[in-house]
């Protein structure tokens, strides 16, 4: 049974990326990839979001912002770490203020590696998150 009754709404947050992965996330919205044809909508409001996409590592300055965004999202929710920086800290992991990947701040459901992560991988990660979201909803309903 299909438990997801609405379009998945996505919130994108740039932790401390070099903007390479952010450009690829934006590319997903362009006519070439056109994720909106799958019903995926980009929102700026965490209270409307089902899936949080994060690029860049978690650092001393943004860790509380990441936690606040996550806390403001309604349950059930999914987190997708985009790019190796969001997955593990990447090339910035040795920086003085970098704590590490997004999972140092909040639970991560899907990891999308790459530097930068390709739009195809990002879309695939979101589709995987949708499947996991569906499982979560089904478990809650049973
Ligand atoms: S994974 Fe690469 S492209 Fe993406 S934010 Fe890190 S350094 Fe930039």
C-alpha cells in the first residue's frame, strides 16, 4: 500500500560546503533534471519539510542550526547527507572548527557520497529516502 499521500517537500541547508554540492542540488531543479516532475517540492520552511538535504560538514558554528532545523521538521522525517563533506567531513575534516559529518549532529538516513555529488546520485538518494519514509509511515500505521 502507498502510505505517502502528498508530494515530498524538501528543505536544503548548506552547512559549510564549498558550494559545489549546492550547485548540483540546484541543478536537480533545472529543466534538465526537473525533479518537480516527480512531485518533489523545494521549501524554505522546516515546518513544511519531509526531507532535509544537507551539504557540507557540521562545524562549531552551524551545529545548533542543524539541530534546530531537524527539531522543527514534523515527524516522520528523513535526512539525506549530500557529498562527502556532509557524509564524513570530507576535505574539511581536519579544519580547526569542523566537527565532522552531519551524523555528528542529527540522525542521517541516506548518505550520498561524491565530490561533488552528481544530480543523478542526489535524486537517487532522495528516492531512497522516500522509500524509507514510506516504511516509517507504514510501521507507525500498523
Ligand atoms: S563534497 Fe566536494 S563539492 Fe561537495 S561541498 Fe565538499 S568539497 Fe565541495
